[in-house]
């Protein structure tokens, strides 16, 4: 996990314990997250998988609402997501809620700016 991603999580109010691994696939599979939602970072927050560059407010909403789900994910590394800022360039992306059967619904949508 790059330093700025850890700082982003800490800045959002989350305590962070970093475990550097060569491949996050093993962790995702252990928690039941389908590979198609994979990204470069896998976090476990209070039993939920948080995959990829998920904005802090969405993690807080997940924990406040406590849906029956595996977790939330932002697949890939979309421009404009936390830690992927490229100046003012932001592409649209979705944060998906992944249910226990591995199906996704849009949890939050971030439009292009």
C-alpha cells in the first residue's frame, strides 16, 4: 500500500494496520469477494471487505448501515478516486456493494467532474 493511501485512510479517521503482500487475491478469496471486483488494495474493516480506492464517506456509510454483504469495492483504479487524483481530471466511477452471493449493486456513484 503506498504511503498516500494509508494517509488517506488515516485522514478519514480510520486506524490502519498495513500488511504488505505480493498478491491480494488470496485475501479477497478468503473473504468471498469475486475476482472481478479486484483492485490494488484490499482492506478488512469490521468484517467487511473494502476493495480498491473507496472514498472514506462510503466506508463510514457501510459501517453505519451494516448491510448483509461481503463489502464494497471500486474495481480497477479509476482517475479521481482517492489516491488516484490526476490534477482536476476525474472520471466517473461507482462504488459497488457486493452481496453474500457475489452480486453487485451501486452503493454510490461519483460523476465525472
